[in-house]
């Protein structure tokens, strides 16, 4: 348990829509678990951009580097609001934080809730988080003309792939099933796929207790729906990981349950924890947003900060609570779910 003298300093980016509501429940549960955090709110996201045009000022980025961790709710304008051009917050805020803070692992755990397609499944997707098509390589030639060319390359470095693969093996080694699945598209993406496959093959002897196999990403989409229990740890590139984790969330009970940890395992800066879901302006302020993903993300944050006892208690309470919230359950109020978890601690 933290003492008053070594309180962890947490930057909280509540963001837009339901972001602040779900963050508040996450912080409520952390406090109920007995961890005393020193939180500082940062005003970033669509509403900040609409107000003064700033996305992530350099000075704010530098300030964020000094925190122990960052908890983020959700950022983005309402659907159909064109005042924030596409990519502004994605590239300018979320991806900039991932790249600048070297958050090279995006860890997304899934446990199927009762009644979901993936009921009984328990797996983690390790998504590479700083490279691939997200790196921003490419550009236009002759834009706006009939001879326009647009390219968007996929950047895969041996260093970037290997550190992510090694993290995934280490995780699989600690889990009971000891199994890793590489997901890619090696039959078509023969350059990047070859690098990924060779890296997994070459790292695997360091983990003799971990078995591993390979799935093409299109086949993995079928398996996630038809046999999700086959998975333990999945490791994959940035774009495949983005798509697969939305599917994994959907089959596990809904994206409202999906948590994520954007990790800098080398600890050269703070890691960032956020629910996978977006700002959901349509339900914002109604008190019906599911806060479980944000609470789970906060538990991942505590675990990363060495508060593994509190994290474990929150995870246990979360799983008990999720078991009562089948996919057919009427929406509970956001604060009632936070309170129910806090009471279980
Ligand atoms: C996610 C989101 C982001 C991504 C967007 C908002 C940039 O979809 O965290 O999965 O594509 O990584
Ligand atoms: Mn996504």
C-alpha cells in the first residue's frame, strides 16, 4: 500500500464524452483498494482542440514525461462533428503519446463474459504499438489529380518486433497455458511476415516451456468467433492488433469491457492506460456508460506500478461483477457499477 510520502503521481486525461465519467469510477475503485494516488487532471482531447486549437503542446508532453503513469478515458468528437479533422487527435495526441513515450506494447486482455461468444475464453493480445502502418511512412504524389498516388508503408524493425515478441513470450511463460500464437499474413506480406516469423522462431528457444503456433489474420478472425478458447497470448503487428482487438472485444461481451495498457516495459517514461472504447457521446452524461474497461485499465496501471496486491483484488472483484453482468443485462448505472466493485474489495 502507498504511504503519503511516496504517492504515485498519475496524469489523468479524462478526455471527451464518457471519458471523464469512466475515469472517475476507475479512480474511485483504486481509492477503495487502498491505493492513495496523487492525480493531476490534463485537459486534452476534442473539446480542448475546439476551444483553443491545441492537441498536445510540447510543454504538456514534457510535463507528462515526469508522471509515474497516465490514465486516459477517451478522446474524440461526436460522430458526424467535422470540426476536428480526421487524424487530428489520433495522430496528434494518441499516437504521438505512444511514439514519444515509446509505449511499444499494447496489452489487451479478454475474458468472455457469461452469454458472450467467448464465454470461458481468457487470452491477451500483445499488439506492437509503435511501428507497422501506424508509423506514418508514405505520402502523396500528384494529389487531387487523375494520376494521384498514395502510399502508406508498413515499418517493421527487427528491434521493434523483437522487443514486442520477447514481451509476449515472457507473458506466456508466466501464464498457466504457456502458449503463444503469432498472427500475421505471411502468405502475402512476405517481407514483414518473414521478419515477424523469423523473430518468433529465433526467440522461441529462450522459452522452452512456451509452445507457439501461427495463424493467418483472416483465419484468426474465424477462430476468434468459432473457437476463442484456443488462444492464450496472441502477438501481432499494430494494424492487425487494432482490428483483432475490436473483434475480440465484441465476442467477449462488448467493447465496454475491453481494457488496454500501452506499456513502456523499459520504463524510460510513464506508461498509459485506457479503455479500448471511444468517447461514445451518444450516451455521455446519461450515467449509463460501462466503466468496467476503465476500472480494468486502472488495475493494469496499479500492477505496472508494483501495486500487484491491489491490482489482483480489483481484477477479482471485476470478474465477479462481470459474471453478474451478462450481455443481456439491462445497463446498470455507471456509478452503481463503480460502487459495486468498490464494495467487493
Ligand atoms: C485503438 C484506437 C486507436 C488505434 C485510434 C483511435 C488511433 O482505435 O486504440 O485501438 O487505432 O490504435
Ligand atoms: Mn482500435
